[in-house]
């Protein structure tokens, strides 16, 4: 996928909701995302990668210490990856658990490329960005490596000194004590980001292995993460709708028949696969339109009528009605909440012109 497609990919809002438990300044956390601060903690919709990354960047000045992300990652290591957590906690071996994590996490964190590979007597769990993550790159790389590191410690017990962490960048400034978080050497300026463990560790048995739970959790992971499954249709639908919104003068809201044709599926198959994900074609369209409308209105250069046309609405009244249904406020009220007073005043003047 290209840069724009990844940024527009929808992902679970779990991680952002957790940020609201860490920081009180919700206005800072939500700044520039198109999500009202008071709605952030209970936001009911998936969010785009762009919104997710903006929230993470927004918390940088709020951190209590430069290694806050590792403190947070260690506390949450086993608890916030949905059905993937269930899969790896009930896996038969340490290796099977790591494989499940690497295989299924892209459906939850699409801006990272996950890869497992044997390297002689070692096994490499690589995590590398799919796009430029800017100032939050090292944070978003180190957290999943720490999560896998903690998993190894839980399943295997004993010293982790034979493992190591490799990072592709120089030590971040200000430098923090990696030894406080990793029980193994940490090496910088390597070719990739990876947790490397001895190959033999993969055979360590998991005392919490439960075959029934393991198999059922894998089936659920497959349903939401594998090409050709329900999640794949949902993700492709989101991509196609987002791309349509980005095309000037294009059909901002292609209908079900058009989408089904682009997916090389029948409309009935699309409906059935979306139903398996507990959603509908209309709901997905609404979510994409809602998120994009908030983003566009946060740009003071866009008039409300321009946003309405960009999203494929025949008139302003139809757009305002839909917007009030999504956000329970008018576009003007939304801008007052998200833009500085001077910019809001300028927007109102442009909307009248």
C-alpha cells in the first residue's frame, strides 16, 4: 500500500482510548484529529492511521518522562490487542505465540510491517515502519518490541540475556535507560528493528496452552485479518471510499454495485462479509464520511459548502443534516470547538460568501 492509503486505513481506537486514561489534557490529545476532546474517551468509531499518529504525537509534550511509552507498553503488554492477545496467551509454544502476534497484528497496527524469520540459530521478530512516523517513530517501534520481550519472559521465565534488541536508529535524545525495560542487550544503528531470540526458545511449552481456546481464537483472527476474509473486504471498502473522497471531481460515494465490481465480488457477497463483521455498507460509508468531514472542517481554508461538495452531497442542507447526526452539532459549532476563535470567525465569513 502507498503512503496515503496507509494513512487513511481505519484501525481500532483502543490505543487512543487508553491515552485518555494516561493524560488529563484531552484537548491536547485530540488536537488536529477532528475528534471532539470530550468524545475521545468513548469515541465509538474506528479511527484512521493519520488520526492515531496525530494523537501519539500530541502527547509528546505531556509525557512525564521520555521513556513514558515503555512504561505504558509494559503495563499494557498482555491486555489490549483484542483477540490476538487471547491467541498468544493460549498458544502451545512460545514460537507459536510469537508467530500469531506477527501474523495478526498488521490488522490492528497497519503502519508497521511485521516479519518473523530464522537466522541461523536465532529467530528474528522484526517490526519496521511502513511510512515515515516522524517524531513518534522510535516510540511506536519500541512498544511492540517490548510487548514481545515481555511475552518471552512470561512464557519462558529465567534470564533473557541471550536475546537482544536491534534498533535501526541512533539512541533518542534525551537518552533513557533501556536496561530498565529490556533484560537483554539493546543495539543501535542496525539494519532493522527486531527482537532476536535463540531458535531453541521457540520450543518452550506454554503452561497455559488450551487447545480449544487456541484454535477458536485463531479462527477469529483469521476472520478479521486474512486476505479474502471479512476483514479484507472491510479494509478494501474503506480504502476505496477514502480514495474516492480524495479524487477531485470524482464520485465521492460509489454505490454498492460499483464497489462490489471493484472488489470482483457480487453485492450479496459484500453484504454477507460485512455482516460477519457486524456492520453494513451504509455504516462503513457513514464512518468514512464522518471522519473525513471532521478532518476537512479542521482546515480553515475549506468552506462548509466546499466540504459538502467534496463529500458528494447535492446541497449544504443534506450535508448539515448528516453532520448533525454524526457529531450532534452543526459544522459551525464543530469548528468553534476545534479551531481558534480568529480562524472560526474567518471561516464563518467565507461560508457566507
